[in-house]
C-alpha cells in the first residue's frame, strides 16, 4: 500500500476536501467530495459518480474501496496497528477477557463491573442448544468437517428462534446477538464430540466462557474434568485476537447478506462459509498442513523458493495480508502466547521450531521483504491450538467462535447506518454481443467467444 503522505496543515486548510475527476476522452470534469475519518486514509466519496457521469469504478477484491463507515475497529497496515473501539489489541489481549472484549465491540465502551456481570449473565442464559437442534448432528457423517456442520447448524438456528428475527426491533437484535455469541462454543464443541462418537456435554454456567468451551471440548463423561487455568487463559486470549478485523472477507459477507434484510443467523452462517476458505480463516489449518509438508528445516529453502514461483500456486500459508504490510500485531501476541503455552505444558513441539525457522528465513528473503509479506494471525494460532489438543479440523471453528462477535457487531452497525442500502455491485461485462436464438435442429458445433471450455472454468 503506498505510504500515505502527510498533508501539510496549511495546504489541507486552504483547499476544500474535494477531488476532481476528469474524463480525458470528453474533457468533462466532476467534483467528488472527500471523506476523512478519525484516523486512516482519505477517501473519495463516489456514491454519486454513476448518477452524475454514467461511469462505474472497477476494483476486483476491493483493494482500493471502502464499503462502509464504521466505529468498531481501526487497522493501520503500514504500522501494524489494530484498535478495537480505540483500544490496542495487545492491551486487550494482555489485560481484558473475551467477554469484556465482546461487550466493547458490541456496545462501544468497556463495561462497568455491573454491566460486565449483566452481560456475562445474559450470555450464560443462551449457551444451551434446543434439543431438536442436537438431532441435526446425527444427519452428518462422523467424518464431516466441523466447519460444514457449523455452517449448517448456525443457519438452522433461524428455524428455531423466531423471537429474534425482526431486525427492526432493537431488543430482538440484541437477543439474536447474545444468543449467537453464547451458542457458538456449544455448536463447535458438539461438532468435535460428534466426530469422536462421544456424548454432548452440557454447557456449565458456573464456568467462564473459555473454561466452558474447554470443558465441552475435552471433558470425559466418565471422569471429573479439571479446568487448566493456563489453557483457559490461552483460549480466552486466542478468542480476543480473533474477535474482529474491520472489513475482512467474512465480515463483508455478513454485511452484504445482512444488507438484504436476511436474519442474523443466516448472515452469520454466510460469514462462517466465507471464513472457511484457506486464504482467510482456513489458513490456520493450512499452516499446519504446510509445516507437515515441509517436514524439516532442511526443506525450508525449497518451499520459500516455491512460494515465489509465479508458475506455482503454492503460497506460504500464514504469511501476507491485504492490509498489514508490516507485522500483524496479533501474530506478535500469538507468538508470545505460543511459547508460554508450550512451556507450561512442557511440550517441545518441533513444529514450533520449524515455524520459527521458516519465519526467520522468510523475513530475510528479498521476495518477502519487497512484497512486505509478514506472518499473520494464522501463522502461530494453529501451533497453540494443536498444543492444547484441538484437532487441525477445529482450528477454523475456533476462529469462527472468536469472530462471531465481530460479525454480529458489524451486522448491528450496518442496520442502523443511514447510508447503508442493499449491496449490489456492478461489473465489467466481457461476454457475447446480442445474438439471435438458433433452434437446436439448426445448431452445428459452433465455437462461442469463450469456447466450450468456459463451462468448466477455463477459456478455450
Ligand atoms: C486472514 O482481511 C483480513 O483481515 C483477514 C484476517 C482477519 O482477521 O479477518 O486477518 C484473517 O485471513 C489472514 C490471512 C490468512 N491467509 C493466509 O495466510 C494465506 C496466505 N496468504 C495469501 O493468500 C495472501 O497473502 C492473502 C490472501 C492473505 C492476501 O492476499 P492479497 O492482499 O490479495 O495479496 P496478493 O495476493 O495480491 O499478494 C500480493 C503479492 C502477489 O504477488 P504478485 O502477484 O504481486 O507477483 O504477494 C504475493 C502474491 O503472489 N503473496 C504471496 C503470499 N501472499 C501474497 N506469495 C507467497 N506466499 C504468500 N503467503
């Protein structure tokens, strides 16, 4: 991302915050207003562009496009800054807990002791799943990926909780938000238990959110389960680090789904589906698979080079980021937590050694330096979760449990934003010109512009 040059105060004050767009083909110009937030890049407000000019903008992947305004999270990618409602992520990770961070993201301020107690208490009222929802699990194969189960079960919540579907009702919106946050650990843990052929443990309201997640995942019904405070703290910190990240792919998916008026359960299910991709939340699982593939330090060089080969689709999983062109501040905290958890558990995981050597080697490689590719939140999270006993297939489920509060906070914000309307992007059309229909008995083997291969994803 080009460095944002500071505008000198004098120039900024002397000139209006507008931009002039000139069509060099016609010589016509139009003025567009500039927008500036509390922090971050200046924007050209192009809402009126098409209406005024009949001209569209083109920005696949939204690399230069802001889709909305928001008060929730701020990222400064050039300087590795991540703020949630103004609070730096490392301060929250080191001093807050996940429930407090949820309150902050949802309601905009850190809670008072009374507000925290009320919020914790309300979330605990919704940790149980309707008994008929638990029957959904038996419809899946035991080998189903837990993310496939999570997408299905979360979407199905809208078949049950009709008392929190009216998105125009503030109380119903709040109930849906608290209910989804509360049920995600239960839904995720049950997907794991189902894969193991084990009974579903009841949530325990005498435990904290993260302790409860731990006991639902790893308790054995035949024995008393003792919560390990180190693991509970590590999970809580992991959830904080995954809670929100402004307009990432899955959050943008939730916003787009919500812009049509879809119910909150369906919107969160769409976010889960998007998060599952290996370029996004599925990267933590992909990092572990990549480390398995690399196998030893001797192979690192080969894979670092492979990741640079333009003819090879292989990418170094856990590296790079659309916004961070410096260290992902979450990765820094995650790295420290990784060392702490492995040390306390007395685990000497060669994968951590391998990951650290891979990180060292990549960070000194000219290709990674030039393209500003640094470790992101997914690079270390898988190693911690593996150390805590989570199977690789549950890594993205854990990401989804943490990110649910971010999704639902943005969903809520989008609904009350007076500038928001149904999201409906346009396109650059490159297909066939208008042509006449040919009855089937008069059709030979005609090559269309894209050829028959286009059906299967490749141009002939
Ligand atoms: C998350 O958006 C968010 O905030 C996401 C997230 C969140 O909290 O919600 O932070 C969580 O999704 C983190 C990212 C997890 N994904 C991975 O670790 C997968 C590996 N990373 C890449 O797939 C990639 O870096 C992305 C998807 C993360 C970012 O892709 P971009 O912004 O579209 O960047 P790009 O693909 O245009 O890459 C720019 C260049 C390209 O080379 P050129 O075409 O310019 O020659 O850098 C190269 C890429 O080939 N590149 C990599 C690379 N990532 C980018 N080359 C090797 N290895 C990589 N990992």
